[in-house]
C-alpha cells in the first residue's frame, strides 16, 4: 500500500509571508511598500510642497516617484534616475531615467540641471548579510547622494537619505550637518523591524 507523504507543517521562513505594508501597497496601486516610509517622512517634516521640483536617486520601482508627483501636483516636476527602468505609469510631470548618477551622459546631465527643492535617496546596496560590509556599502551610496544634493539643491532645499547604521554613521551625520541648517534622524514605523536602515533628513540647505 502506498504511503502518503506527510505535509510540511513547518512555518515559512521570515520574509516569506507578505507583511501588512506589502499588501497595502498592492491595494493602493504602488509597486513597493517603501512608499509608506516616504509618507511618514512627509507627515513628520512636510518637505515636498506643491509646485516643488524633486530629484529621486535610485527611483526604481517607482513608488517614491509616484507619491512625490502627487504631492507636487501638475505645477511641479519630479525626476528620478536608476540603473533599472521604472515600468509603472507615471504622471505627466514625473519622469524616470535609466542611468548611473556617478557617470551622467550629456543627455542625462541636461535633464537634471539644478534648482531642486528636494533631493531624496532610498538607495540601498546589494546586501551580503555581513553587517559591517553592508554598512560600508550603504555609506558609499549616501556620500554620493549628499554630493549630488549639495550640487543640485536650491538654498533652503531639503535632503532625504536612507542609510544602514554602522560604525561611520555618526561621521556621516556630522557631514550632513555641515550643509544643512537642521539634521534629523528618523526611522519610519513602516521599516521592517529587523532592518538596520534609518533616514537622515537635512532641512534647509545652507546658501
């Protein structure tokens, strides 16, 4: 007589189940749960205004672009860049470009120009699982994002940057303080509990 195999009753590994924010993003028609992090930042600090010009570094899959374009309205402009294309439909005043922010072509350079009211970065490195290595890679991206922000923000403009906490975290905060009138550290509730990510908010770039 054939013996039936017992069903695997072990619970799925952490991360296999979709969490509340992932399901909410699907229902709200956003491509990723990360949109709720930006929503919390916006509610807390009100950085993106109607008619503003926003630059989104590492914009794929497009959730931050979509939300920022809602906040700026049709009189605003939202531009993003990523190594990966954005496939979701965007508002007419939002644009996603494919390219490397460190190696801009003349065409991309002209699209970016300057005069942004907000520069934001949700970039993250490909993680290795080694805390120190991941933090170092995150810091490198954050330093690049800050360089872009200081070149392209209007005086009084704002900066949002995700970073993985590590040994150089305090040094990076000090670096940001050198360019902005106020610097806040904020961890949205929608961040995964086990994540080491946190956001540095630079308010009012020094002229």
